[in-house]
């Protein structure tokens, strides 16, 4: 639509006196969010002044040679939107500076110390509707077992559990860092962002669950918008419609999200036969993931 959708009527931008801002800066590596509350900048301040404020506060964490986009938190939408050039901010607001993605294809390396697993809405009421649901439960459980073996934090959401039930009993959530009910489709909620901020050095998210074209897709897009690398586990995500699933995975792959498999994820995380946890991971993957037809429809 262009800048008009973010026009002055939405955020009440105006020039004038000094305002107080809560500012978020995204780590240059896309891993950690840094907060500064009470930063004073002139109302009506433009892009360059705002970017300089970020650099002055977070110079040790931001590569000044990178290109960035300023984003403003829109209360009406409950998410960040790009701040168009030519507009200035007013009132009390929350901003963040997001490094633009490199044009280079991501290498997709994974290490346990920089990875978080996201388990999305694997709930009982979805069982009869989601294609191959039993298979993705089995693979999801294998991933969570691997996360416990390797000490990888796990974040779990449940979509409107009052109506859709809790996570299925076959999924063992023992040791999960966060289990959170939600109504928003994306998993990227303030509580999830706070949990991520508590984990040092997070660079990659391994994402699985349902539905591929709704909650998984919206979560993945929000995460890469925050500079994180996203791996979607193809044999652990599905939808009611295989066509919806197929086109969602295709779209996500084109945005730089990595579509992969559970076995590839687990073996990449140990990386070496000499890894002290290799035998435990090997035992998890001895039985191959179900040949359900999911992988023929990626």
C-alpha cells in the first residue's frame, strides 16, 4: 500500500517538544534484544537522528556498516511496522532498529548453545483435522527428546486452550522453558520475546507444529524480521489442507527460511561422532521418521 497506511492519523506523529521513548535495538547478529527506557529525543525526529541514538546507546552491539530499518510498535496491530522515511515519530512510543538481511544465502549452521526449539500448538482438538497429525506428534516428541539431551531451551504455545485443549499427551513438555496460551496466530508474543532475551547468544529457531500456513508461517516471518535464522521441520509440521501446507513451505523457503527434516536437525546439532551426546541422539533417530507422505508434498 505504501507509506499512507502508516500515516500520521495512525500514530499521531507531530513536531514539537521533547518526548520520552522506550527503545529496542536488535543485536547485529540478530540474536539478542537490548532495551533502553527513558531515551529522550525530539518529537518529530527523523530517521538519521533516531539511528544515531541507537548507535550511541548500543555501539558495542551494532555494526555501523550494516543497513538498518527503523520499526515502530503499533498498538492497534500488536506488532512492529516499518517506519517510512519522511515520517517522524511523536508521543510515547517504542522503536527498534532491525539489521537488514544479507543477500547471501544463509548457511544454516546450528549449535546447541545458539538454538531454541519452538513447538507450536500441538493440541488435542487438532488431531482429527490435521493431515498426518499422528506422524508429526511422533516426530515432535523426538525433537523434544533431542532438545532435552542437548540442553536446548524449548518454548511451547497453545492456541486458545480453553476451546482447543492442551498439548497432546504424547508430547512430553518436561523441562520446557515456557508453555504459553495464546490467541494470536504467531508465537512471537511479549512473553516469548522476554524468554528469548533471557537466553544468551540465541541465533537460530527450530520451529515445528501446526498449522503450517497459519501459525507456523506467521511465526517464522516474524522471527526472521527480528534477525533470527529459522529452520522449519518439514516432517513435524502440517495443515488441514496439503495444498495450504505446500504453498506455505514454498513461500517460506523463498524468504530465506530453511526447510529441513528432524533427523537433519538433530545430527547437525551434534555434528561429530565424537560429540559426547552422539550416542543418545543416534538412539533417537534409529527408527526413521514415519514415511507419511509429508515429505513428498514439501
